[in-house]
C-alpha cells in the first residue's frame, strides 16, 4: 500500500497542537525535488524554475523554493504582492496572466517583473498603461490538437490562451520596433502529463518556432519558457515522470535545433506548480461519522472546500487510514465531506481498511492546487497550513479561518456586525 511522508506517531503529536483538518507540507521532499529539477537542467546556463504561485500561494513555501534557486510565476495582483513581500523582485518574477486588469500590469512593471503577454492586443494595452519594457515574452497557442505519439494530449484550439503563429510574427516585429531588446517565447499545451515526452515535444516545437521568429524579425530571443504541465502520479499505478530523462531529451532538442542556428545563449525556463509541490503536501482529516444506507459512507471533518479536485474533475487522490496501512482493504466506502453537494466525495467505492470513528484519514498529493482552490461554500472555513520541517518540527504557516474571517467583508453592514457581536 502506498504510504505518504507522515506516519501515525508523528501525526498523533501534531494533532495535539493543531486540530484537523489541515494541509501538511514536507519541507525535505520539496527541497530534494527542487534540487532534482535544477540538476536535470544544469546543462543550460540560464535555467530557472518560476514556481507557479497559484498552485500553493504561501509565502513560507515560496521562501523555501527561493532558497533552492527558484523564481515565481504570478498571474494576478495579489500573487505579485505576495511574491514581492516574500522577497522576489525583477527577473525573479514572471508575470503570466490573461484578461489582465491594468493595475496588474502597472504593478508587474513597477516590480520589473518579466511580463509574458497573452495576446497581441496586450502590446498596445501595456504600452498605454505601463509602458513596454526591454525584455518581454509572448505566449504561443499553435491551435489544433497537441499530439504525442498519435495520442491527443490536449486541444490548444479550444484554449483561450496565447498568440496564433502569425500573431507571434507580427507581435515580435512590433515589439522590436518599440525598442524591445530581448524576447521570450512561452507555451503551455497540456496539463498534468506523466509522460516523459511532453516537455521534449513542446521544446522542439518552441525551439523551431524561435529559430523562425529570429530569422523573420531579427529579434534576440533570450529565453524559452516550457511553462507548467509535468504531472504527478496521483494513482498508485502511475509512474512518476523521470525528470533527468526529460532534461536530457530537452538538451538533445536544444543541441539539434538551437545550437546550429547560433542561438545557444537561450535560457530554458519552467513554470511548474504541481510537479514542485503536489506530492509534498497532504490533507489530514478525521473520520467523524459513519453511515450505512444504500452505500457505506465515512464523513470527514474536511470537505471539498479544502480540496476541490475530486469534486471538480473527478480526480483520484490516494487515501491512507493512518495506522492501518498494512491492513487488508476489504471495506468499500464513499469518503465524503459535509457540503450540501453530492459531489463532495473524496473517493467513491474506494476499497480501504475498516475505518473507525476518530481514525485519522490522510488524503495524498494535495500540495499543489489543494488549499489554493479552497472556497467558502456552505460557510465552510479554509483550513490551516502546516509545514513539517526538515528537523521534524512543525510550523504553522497559515492559521485556519475563523467565523470572524468569514464575516469580515460584511463590515459595510454596521447593524449586522453589531448583532453578530452580541449573539
Ligand atoms: C497553472 C499554470 C502553471 C502551473 O501548472 P502546473 O500544472 O501546476 O505545472 C504554469 N504556468 C501557467 C501560465 C499556469 O497557468
């Protein structure tokens, strides 16, 4: 049975201090994985990972990644503010947004972040709102289907993001005319891919496009951003992506396409989120109810407001009943949260060891797009986030929401707030 990074003894200690539910992160795992990525691309002089802040927007996590040499990829005003306060600046910040409000561009420009434009019309929009910087990037959407080995990985033609190929040529020319010195090229064409071929196929396409754009427009292309999309094995039958192999395959493409074109100074960037954090976080909860009707249900103190992926995408997350890892999985359960929504199920018809009320239930691989996608439906409150440090100690890195947080934005209604105080 697949285990997570925490065991029952450690958790028993942790819950004396912090009540469930909470998200727990594994500092050691995060650091070791970040080092593997860095090593895999160490052949490229300018390589940099810009962690996708939206995956796990917590300043302590950002700081750990910064210590491992990462920058941040932001997509909104608040992500920029968080990154600035966490100590990132200038070329350590990538700003990859879409349908961007002008305040966001103004802040990105003030921080001297690298702006990655989503659309050709944003050139003029940016020029009017914040001015055009010397270094800028454009996001490519080639349309059609994105195919690897005859399998459709995703459908860029349906995606709202990016410039078409002809818009890239026009956009690069316009930007060079407006005084841009260094250009970047970006694309994100498939999400959560555990195949080792995604980055190499994407890299080849972007490298070839970069060579063409350089010939057509004379633009100096300084970096190519492979963005996010490397997946993690949520299911025990899946294999993790082999990051060293991926690095070597991208290197091959670099040597075959960019070096002969004299473009060997190009830096490779990534904007991984899930791959950086996913496996190094889990959602810790307690079984608080058991109900037997037409099916057997276990009700947790966590719900989809703490982890939306199963409800939203039908995503699989592995579940451990702590302390029973070696017991036979001879009970079939639906594991549910308490939202008034029937899709609030962390697992459906899952075979697990017999669960007793009070058992600690750990939902695996929630380190990315977990807490971050939380919401307040049904008046449910967001949980705490806790860091398991390398020395085995724990640190509260975000407290749980309280009812007062939930009511805070109603402070425009003075009469209501007064009643709330006295009830
Ligand atoms: C979401 C996102 C990422 C990260 O995606 P993962 O699947 O978590 O790797 C990177 N770049 C952009 C622009 C994104 O929107």
